[in-house]
C-alpha cells in the first residue's frame, strides 16, 4: 500500500507513485474462467480508481469545442454494468491533456485537469477547488506519504500547435492537501512531458533531455544538482515518458515526439529518426543505458514500460511500429532480448506478479477495434484476447477492480474485462 493514498487495489493511475502497474492476484483464475467484456460510451474517459468495495470512479474531460478551455468530469459507476450511478461534470479545467485522479488516504477524491485541481467527496460534491499558476495542462500528480500533493505543468506540444511552439521549462509544485496552497515550488532546467514518479519523499522527473530528482523534507522541496543524467544523446532521438521506479533504477521509453498527433491510433505516427529505446537510469550512479525495442525508425510511444521485479523481465513497446517486446534484466541492469510480437499496443499496462500474467492491448486498425490482450510475461504466450468495445486505441490507463475485473478506458469508451 502507498501512504497518502486510500488502501485499495487501485487508488491512482498505475497503482501508485512508483508507477509499477502491479497488483498481486489481479488475474487469479483468469485462465480457468470464461472471460467476458462489457463496455459503454464514455467520451473523453481517461482512468478509473477504486476506493472501498463497490466504489468505482471514472474521470475524463470534455471533447471538442475550444481546446484551450476544456472541463473535466467524474462519475461513480456500477462495478459490473458500468452504469453511471452519479456524475459531476463541468469541473473547471483549461488547456487539454489527460490529467490525473486519485483516492487519497482521507477518503477524498482529487482530480487534476487543465490548470485546475478539485477535491470531491464520495458523493461527488466539490469540497475544494484551486487554479494552478500556469496556463498549461497539469498532467497528473503524485501524493507524498504525508499527504502533500505534487504536480507539474506539461511542457510538450499540444494537438493543433503551430510551428511557432517553443517548449518552456516546467515547474514542480507541492500543494497542501487540505487547502491546495502552494507550499513549495521548483523550476526545472528543462521542459518535461512525462508524468511524475516518486519513491517515498523522493520525486523523479523525466525532462525532455535529462532526468531529475527532488527531495521533500516535510516543509521544502530540494532539487538535487548532482543527479541530472542525460538520456537523450542520439541524433533523431526524442523525449522520454513516465518513469517506472524498480530494481534500483528508473525505466522509461523515449521517442515521444509526435504523440500529440494521435489520430485514434498511434500506428504510423512516429517522427523520430532514431530507433525507440527502453531507457534505464541507475538511481545510485546516474548511469544511463539504452536498449532498442525493435531497431526500426519512426517509432513512438506515450506511456511507460512494465518491470517484473520477481522475474527480472522488462516489457517495452513501439506504438508507431506495432511491436511489443520483453527483455531479461541481469543483476547489473544489463538487458537482453527475450521475446517479441507484432502488436499495436499504446496504453499503460497491468502486471500480476503472482501469476506472471500482464494486460496489454491491441488496436485492430482494419476493424477499428481495441482488444484486451493478456500474455504470460515469461514466454509472451497469449492467454486471452477479447474486443474491448472501443473503436479508438487506448493510450491511457487501465485499472484493477474487485471480483476478477479489469477496467480500461479510451477517449471514447470505458470497458470491463471480467471472468
């Protein structure tokens, strides 16, 4: 469990601030059961979080209209049918990029979208709202063990941006959980597109060329000037995405350039001349290593890899080229190929460390249908493949439910895989 968050199977995106995307027992009984899928339209849906038994919440944002002034919404949904039980819409937002959502230890629900943050109670009544200082999207947040909320503005190109766009450095904010007052702020030396990660009071940020570390001491946030490893060193390489903190390292995927050009799928949308890499940054030494996912140019992703600490296996992907690949991890952090498959995967993933099964996805570009795909992480063998009901490729977040249920979102649909 993560201090600062509600003690459920999935209180926040990626399961918590380490972004390991794991839940023991998530796929118990799957291969012996009869998997089924239910889905419904949910325009702008981005993620599901859980609180207590039967309490499943979905968030998303408005779609269309003025892209600079979108609003967010939150629903409580039936865990099985996905029916809307309660809805709060029209929450002040701003420039659009998928935000964040979490159930905090005090029982409240917090949503960040655009340049606004809101706290809601379990009945979706708004208890507190605040506008954040920069007129940019604040793409998500993490919660520190003492409850303080850490967020950051988005430093990347937004959909529809013209050639005059120039990336600006980003700022990390620490907010008091009961007032949303800014109690600490640190401007980074680079723009940052990736979402924040944290291990306890240590916050990690992937910039557009380097990685950074900040330390919270309860009253102030300190930038570590001795930890600025540079991962973007190759001609044609573009920026990295969200970092998974595991095995003494930060793991992420590069070549995020072009992700703002999502057209319902990422297939064929890459712009990076260099091959896409699994990036490993040693948290002790700062040493950086790059492992090619498939060696092809024009690769692209917008999400993190998966790290199985028990089996010492990493799974990465290239959404633009349609490749999902696994790598063995040696004790010194070196990697070697294990298996690779053709698969149009774009979203975050979920690993059940007990069974070794993990959730991925495949977008059928001919039928325009997303599929749930569950594989064995050691062999790559497919265990389950079912249509999710979404015509769009998911590039956002799945979640672990209760009673053998997994949720997934796309910008058009919310789906549940159960067995």
